[in-house]
């Protein structure tokens, strides 16, 4: 009875692992086109590359929904074609498709995401006053100076009694 339970549990675990691995394999083989970066701001340059055209190919055409035509040429790597395009300044945030066509009848697609630029300065911490006015700065400085003076006085008093 115990070995039957172990067999059933083991089979269930293997089935679960197999079911999880199948979608992962489908996603990784989804496109033969590499897009870098996957998330781009309006005005930034995006590089598209592919090896799907074969080692003898020297040219392919691409079309980006946000960015227009892309000319992919031999980039020096064996069989790899690459090209760049610029995301238009007015592009709205969203996911866009890139289509690459190789002669005679090869067509592949990939996607990339356009993200909006952050508004205002990035808060990195430990820099600037963070919106404090002059009065708050002076008050904070006085509190720190008072604490330092109290520490020095306590240390001297202990040294005198020892």
C-alpha cells in the first residue's frame, strides 16, 4: 500500500513538472528574433537581430509598428543579421510587434514594449534636502549640534569622576 502511494505521488510530481516545462519551452522558442532592449523609452534606439535567414543571407527587411522600417544587414557574426530603429518620440506606452522578412518566404515576428518616461527626478536617497526649507535645516543642525555637545559633556564628566 505504501509503495502504491509513493508511485502515485511520484507520478503526480512528474506530471506537474512536465506540465510546467511545456509552456516554458513554448515561450522560449516563440521567436527567432532578438530585440534589445525589450522595454524602450520614446526616442531610444532598439536593436533587432536574427539568424533565421540562414548563413548565406546578407540582408533582410523589418517593420516595427512603433519605429517604421528596419534594414537588417550582416553584422559580422556568422549568419546573423542586425539592424536598429528609433522609437518615435510620440509613441504611446504599450506592446508593439516587429516583423522581419527574409528572402524568399521567411517571416518571423517579435515584440517589444514602449514604456513612458518617469516624471520628475528619481528619488535615490541620501541626496539633496528632499523638500526641506531653510528653517527645518537650521533646526535639524541645532539638534545634531546639541546632541554632540551633550555627548562630549557626558564623556568629560565620566572621565573626571574616574
